[in-house]
C-alpha cells in the first residue's frame, strides 16, 4: 500500500506488518481479523462501542455475497484510499482502517472519540452579566457554540492543517459581505505560508502571522468566550479557531479595544460609559502614577502643596534609597508576587496574595527600606492595572511603566514627556492586518467614536449586518 498503484491488490498480512513497522509496534495498535478482512485502529482515539456495533458485528454476521465491503458497514462516514501515508495519518486522528484481502482500496471509517473537556464558564474573562459558556479544546464544539449565536448563511469557514508533526486543524471564520475581503485574503495568505513542525496552541499562529512581530503590543485579540467572537464577526472582524485550545484569535485588533470589556454591551449604556471612564482613569494611573511620583519628589517638589510636601519628605526621611530605586524595588516585588500567585494552586493563591501584600508592605516600611507613600503609590498602581480587561495588554502597560519610571528618575517631567511622545509615534506605525493600530483616533474615523470612550445605545451602534426593515427600526426608536 505504500504509494502503491491502484491496480495492486491488498495483502492484509503485509499491510498489518507495514503498519506495525511504520508505528514501531505501538502498544495501542489494535488489529482484528474477521475472515479475510483486517480491521486496524488505535485504542483511546476511537469509540470502541461503535466499532463493535457498526463494523465488527455486521461483518461477523454478514453472509458471503457479491456485495461490496462498505455495504456491510453501518457507520455513515466512510472514505476510500490506496495511499499508505493517508492511511497512517487517518489512524492517528481516530479513523478505523478496514481492508479486504485482494481489494484495491482500504476503507477509512471516522469513529473518533477524542477526550475533551466539557463546556464551562471561562476563568480568564469572568463577568457579572452575560453568557457563562466558554470555548473548550474541541474544535467542533467551539464552532457549534458560535453557530448557536449566529444562525446565518453568511458565515464562511476556511480550513488548514498546519504543523508537519501535529497536523493541527485551523479554521478561519468570517461573515461574507461584512468582513473586509482584503483582510480575509491577507490572513488566508499568511496562514497558507506557515511552515512549522507543530502547533500546540493558538499563540503559535498569532506569533507567525501577526504584524510587527517584535512589538511589545499585541496586534491580535484572543478570547475564550463565544459571545465575544460573535460580536467581533458582526463588526466585520475575522476569527481564527485552532484545535486543542479554548482561545480563539480575532483580527484586526486596535489599541483601544484592549480596554473594552464584553460586559460593556450587557449593561445599560449609561453604566457601561461610566465604567469606561473609570477604566480609562485607571489605565492612566497604571501607566503614569509611579513615574509622576518619582519625577515630582526628585525634580519638581514645588508642584506639591506645602503640607503634602512636608508629609512626603518626612515619610521619606528614613529611606536610604532615592525615589526611583524605591519604586523599582516595589515594582519588581509586586510583579514577582503577581506571577507567584498565578503559578500557585488555586486554594493557596488567595491566601498568599493577601498575606504576601500585607506582610511585605508592612515589613519594608518598618525596615526603612521603602517609604509609606511609595507603598501607597505602587498599591494603587497595581489595583489600577487589574482594571485592564485584556490580559495580554497588561504586559505592554507594565513594560512601558518601567521604561517611563527610568526616564522619570533621570530626566523628570522631560523624560516622561519624551517617553510618551516616542510611544505615540511608535503606536502610529503599528498595523493589525494592515489596519492602523490607533484607529479610530489615528486616523480619525467619526463612525468609530460611537463605541470608543462612550458606549452608545444599541440602536445607535451600527452593525453592518442589517436584518431589521427600516419601518420596524423607526418604530422601535420611537
């Protein structure tokens, strides 16, 4: 069968030997002989009960006739091949190989039953209101969850098998007529150009197709919520599903989208707008608060009111380090504590987070290593950073915070302004699948401002997929 021509008859004994040799006598390989028929599969990847019910039992009970082998089988998904490589690849993904002595082709029956996790609430994107379903590691389940939300014939799905060794299935999903076809074509071209040994998670795909691969800012969004993907598709974006991971990629992705939560669209628009203002203030504090404190206490103390200046100076009197060193010590300690909490078992994480913060904060102040105002500044900064909805953007903000802190400790306000100006120039040059990263601000797009800082009501938010007649839409607004 190894690249055999179609006119060569099958010898099932030789075929079994070839399969054993190719898979190095894998202990999970199962061979079943029923008269002149060979059945081969890998246990653990197939449904053993279905094999017995749909293949083994019908073949055992069949009377010798002139009918074809496939006519005895009860399984609906059967295909034929005469290529040995196709046979081996099919075995590895849960197909059952059925070969008849003297036939020209073998049958491949899809009886895969791969173990996968049940649908649960996503842990990384929790919320008070909204759906509780999250994606799993099973690709077909994830696509079905999306189809439940978008029952439309406009949905288009393109499939790739990526990874020479993993053969991971990757699907590109978008809405025809709503997504920009240039963006779709560009992503398809990038996916088709991937050459890699294995894809174990969607981050592999993201890293291989993203714009600006060395940028510290994410140019693709990822989510494990079906409602987020459905909303993105309605906005004209494109999603990339990868097998064996619950995280789905979404492109294009703008800088401002990282600070918008899916829950914004489930709250009243007034409440969502209020939360967005609070979130915007928190992001500014997370980025600039340590730098401003260091710059003011080191270079510009005259900017503080007299009473506050005396209080800060008195608190810092016992500290042996400059303000910038204090800030670096606390920032590094806070980041280490944050990462330690993530790696600890869940039952210990909450205790360590509370006890660690209290003990470390009190200890460094009593030891005179860090002043009390610096502990307050770093604590407020840490709380503000937790307001960022997208976890991958928090890394970018944390890195920029440290860089601005170094500039503030050496050049004061001039360093902060220089850093912010350089950051703005840098962001204007980033693209996400060709779309400007700072859109709709740079370049200015008035239509996009309706869902920018202010979350407009749903009857104002313009979805490109129009399903409501103008008459009904007018009555609803009235």
